[in-house]
C-alpha cells in the first residue's frame, strides 16, 4: 500500500512580523556616545485607537527593545513608564509597505519610519539610523536618555 500526500514541501519559515529595533544610549560629560542599560524597571505600552497594550513589563538592565509596528495606523505611540511614575511618549510616524512573500505564505508588512518625536521626562533626543523596518536585526532608532 502506498500513501501519497499533497504537501508541496514549501514551508513559510519567514517571520511575518517586522520589529522596530530601538537601542538606548546616553552622552557622557566628554560628549562620547555610550550604550545605556536602563537601571530601573521599565514598562512600555503601545497605544492603539485610544487603548494601550503593555508590550514590555518591568524589564530591567536592558539596552534595547524590539517592538512590533502597527499595520493599521501610520503613527505608533509608545509610552515609557518609569519606576518613579514619570512617563515619556515616543511618536513613530511611518508608512506601511505590503511585502508579497509567496502564494503559500501570503503578505507580510514592512514599514518606513518617516519621523520620530518624543516627550522629555528622561528622553533627551532620538535619531533614526535605518528608516526601513523589515525582518533583519539592524538598529532602527537610537534613543538617547539624559544622564
């Protein structure tokens, strides 16, 4: 008895979610850029349609984040909540770019960062390093914190 299947052998191994990779920095008194590990607990929420979803909860000793981007909006609002009840907001304006993978796997979404603005409780400045957000592991945004 022979058993055959209809499996094409094609697997959709590609990740379908592209992540905005944000790294933390500060500038020391000698004006040298240093990686910054956030010493206190940090919670990050993503605000979508007036509702927030916690995407990172009480993380400590971290110097970077990988955060999903919205497929349905053109501006993501990230709320950084610190242990001392202070908050900062990061507004990431972007365009969504559909990416066709294959008939079997369908579409994925890439993004192009157009602009980033922020509040100033602890965030000093922001720099866009790589505006195209896809499935690679390259840094997209440098987030500078005050000393």
